[in-house]
C-alpha cells in the first residue's frame, strides 16, 4: 500500500462514534448548510418504508433536524414502492418526470443524476432502498464529516456485508472486479473498504461537476472522478457497522461487473469499446443457451452543464 494511502487511512477513516450527532448538529446550525437524502428505488416496497420512517423518526425532528429533505426517486417500480414511501413521509419523485427533455436511460446512475435536479441540499446523501434492519447511522455517520471536517467533500460508508449468515462474504463484485481494478490503476483509492457501496454523501458543489455513468458503474465512476477533481485528502470513509440487503444472483453480478469494467476502461483511456455487450449462458431444453446483454456505456454530463439546472440554481 502506498504511504500516502496509509496516512489517509489514519486521517480520513473514522468510526461513526467519532462524529457524534450533537457535534454535527452544532456545525450544521453554525454553517447554515442543508442536507438532502436520496433513496433510488425500483420495486422496494418491502424495505423502503422502514428506511424512510427511521430517517424521519430520528433525523428529521425538531430536536434533531439533521436532514432537511428526504426524497425517494422511483425509477419505474411495478409494485407499491411509491405509495409505501409516500405513506412513510418521503417526497416521491418519478424518474421519467424529471428533466423530461432528456430521454431516460435505464440504470441506477441515471436516477442519481436526475436526483440532483429535484433536490436542493448543500450536502446530498445517497442511500440504497433495499437495506434491511436499517440504522440512521448510515445517514448521520457519512454526513457528519462533511459538516465538521474542513476539506472533506466526499464520504463513503464502510461496513461488514454478511452473505447467507457468513460474515464478510458479501461484496463479491467488489472483491473480484472493483478492488483489483482500483489497486492496479488507481492505487490511491486502495484504502476504501466498500468502493461500490451505495451509501455515500458529498457536497453538491462537487457532485454537480461530475459525470454520472447511467448504470451500475456509477459508484466507481464517481469515486475515481472525485479523486481526480478534489484529491485524496478530500475523500473519507466512516464505519457504520453491518449492511444487510437483498443479494443478486451470479448472472446479475456478471452484468454489474461488466458495467464497472467499462466505466473503468473509459476513465483509463476514454477509448472506444468495439463491442459493448456481455454474453452469458442459461440451460434450456436444448442445452446451454446464450443470452446477450448490453453493457452500460452512456454517461450523463455534469449536472452544472444542464441549462435547466443552472437556471434553477440562479433562481
């Protein structure tokens, strides 16, 4: 590990208890900064309500006004995600209604990018909507350093990810794809425990300057681009405990890995991928049958370059 990374681990990696809530609230009050929490959601009716309720119950009260805005972005759910989220107290926005001038692309990054247009917080915190046994530490823990630590612009959560009851067995795409890529090509980022984790917070002034891969490559893309934009010392991570969520099957993980590799490839060379597709196999009546899936290759430009966004910020 680079000496620079070792120093960074000591300086910019914290436990959630190192930024107590009262300190964050005092810093927020003194600075006047506002905080938006965004939950991207696709068919998450089983979990989204409890996450929204917990945030409202613990971080959006008169006594603890840490979060100013809680928005669920529904990206085309066919279940009751929107109704459950609204009933729990979130403002629900629908992906297709945000920036209708820009044709919609399927993907998580697309939803996160569009969320910048319908939120207003100086700090934007993203939280996946499939978390189980959710703790408000996932929000307060990663927002805290942005309020209390001068020079920090981007904070990721780190945590254990149990798989089928076994500790530390989650994050398969992280270990097999993202971590090797980062260590080999961006060794300054080797200290991140969960580089692909969906829980992170950043200053709007940074996010609006970054391109957003439309698909699963968004987490790696934002992390790499944040490094190049503000430098390693402006990045941080906070240990928030254990993350429990729904796990994907192996083929879905393969498609995620392909999108992540493509995102890395673009940042390494900004080159042209001749054939951005992934072939996988499923056993059918006549043996193994190929299934061809497109690999996410499109990226959204920095939000600050969108005319409607610039006009709204001025207004």
